[in-house]
C-alpha cells in the first residue's frame, strides 16, 4: 500500500475508533491490508461534482495528503457521495472562515483541520475533549468549531461483503 493510501486508511480507522468511543461501543482494530476493496458505486462523476471535489482537495491536500485523483476514486466508491461531499464542503467553509486572517503555520492549519473533522463527528464538547490541538487554545478551538453548522455524524462502519 502506498504511504498516502495508508495515511488515508489510518485516518479512517482512527476516526472510526473515535466514533465508536463516543457512542459507547468497543472499537475493533482493523488491519487495512486485510480489508476488502469497495467496488466503485459509479463509473463517472458529473463535472459539477468534480469541481466540488477540486475545491476540497485544493485546500486540504497539503494538510491530509489526499490528492484530487485519490478523492475522485474515493467518491466513486462512496455509497452516499452527496451527503459526504456536503459534509466536506461544510468543513471547508468552516476552515476558510476561521483561517481567513490566520492559519499561517502548518501546525495551526492541521489543528483547525483536525478539530473541524472531529466536530463533524462529535458534539462540540466531546470534539473539544478529543481534539488535543498543538497550538490552538481551547477558546480558539471552540471558535473554529463554531463555524461548523451541521449536526455531528459519526462514521458508520458498514461491513463490506
């Protein structure tokens, strides 16, 4: 597995473990090398959808390492692509709003990205407990989270058959 694909898989596994923790479930470790590949749900994505992916990857690739091509592949396999891209667009909007006049360092950008990702999965108080930012203060962390307007949606670990 390529390092960037491993990073993506690792981020998903960590997010799933955090989601299970928040819901009181026991997290089950997953070996990403033994998980079956999800077959594409669709062979093509519309030009409008591709533009939406581009807007997300243009901002977040330097932070999470997920390229445009990787994101297109992920969305082709996504069983609820529209709902998931809407979530990422909300994270993007919140990120850009908070970072409009700040986020000058890689560490600060990663902190904001991480707290918004957590906020997308958890209520604000739980996301704040989980965040552990390196440079953002608790007040700054809450301020970043306030830009995210959607209800939290834990990652659903649907078994692949």
